[in-house]
């Protein structure tokens, strides 16, 4: 590859590393090829919030804080209000309507987008049975949870690439975001993800943003891995309409 592709906000790189120092080192390696990062619960005790603030305020990056909050309404509202002061971009909560409504109250007056988790992309029907979830195909449950989350006010949802097209077709999805983890470049290991797709196909199916973690941060050359994904996204010739 001779031409270095430009950073694309549709690509969110998950900084699935042990601590803030490792996250900052990875961001420095990736440089201007990445404009949007996800910081998850696993790094919370390793300085994740400090890293989020530094990448946002000092490096001009967009930040997706993946906390998957779930609790009673008052607690969720208070937690979101506290997190919203950092002026970050996305925050995840579980897609139960009472959680979504409380999170939106906590984010009132801020630009923070509340994204509802439908069903984790690492889960399949057997996992839902073990958790006493209602019967039904995983895809159908994801779509129903997405519709209910939108009705409760969610700015977007987290869903696997395999459900993105069906969610995008929902009337409630107009003007809302779809963010898809479980994205793996062609030839990459699946890891613990069970419902996956390539970057180009996820975007073609209606995703506004794709999340890629281990195929980048565990690569021998992370920057080259990102450039390969960006080339794939560019070659797909898919232009995603601007949404909320």
C-alpha cells in the first residue's frame, strides 16, 4: 500500500489494553490513522477515564466510553450525569427501557450520545437459555430490544453486523445510530465473538460505526492493520448517510 488512507470516523478502535499508559502508547502508534477510540470497562481501574479525557482534550480524538451501565433508574441517571461532564461522544447502557430513559435524563444538555446494548455479540442462543432469557431467535430478540430502546429515547444501539440491516429498516431507527462490534477484517481470528462480519459488509448493511479491537491492538504492526481496514472501507464504495 503506497497511499496512507485518511482517518475515518466510521472506524472506532477499541483500546483493549491493560491500562492508560498502554492505551496512550497504542494511540501514539496509530497516530493520525485513527480519530475515534473506544475505552471499555476493563480499563476503568487502569486509568480509563483519565485516558479518555486526555485523548479527547489534548489529542482531539472522539471517545466512545463503553461502560454498559445497568442499575435502578436513579443510579444510572446519576452515573451518566457524572460521566457527561467529560464531554465525551458515546456511552453505552443496557437496552432495558428504564435504563435508557434514566441515562437520557443524566445526559440532558450534553452532546453525549446514549447507545443501548441489545444482546452482546459474544452470546448465542445457548447463552440466553442459561440466563433465562425469553425464547426466540437471537436476531429477532436483538431487533425487538433495539425497537424498544429507540422508543425509550436511545440515540443509537449496539448490535452485531448480522442484525444491522434489519435494525436499519425499523421505522424507529430513522436518525439513530447503529454501532457494530464483532467486526473482523478478512482472515482475522474470531476470538470470543460469534456473530461477526467484515468492515465493508457491516457498513453496507447499515452500520454507522464499526468497532475493531484485537485485530488492531494485538497486531504485529497496529498501524498497518488500521490502514488495511481503512483501505477495505474505502474500496467498498459505501457512503453512509449522515445521521444523528
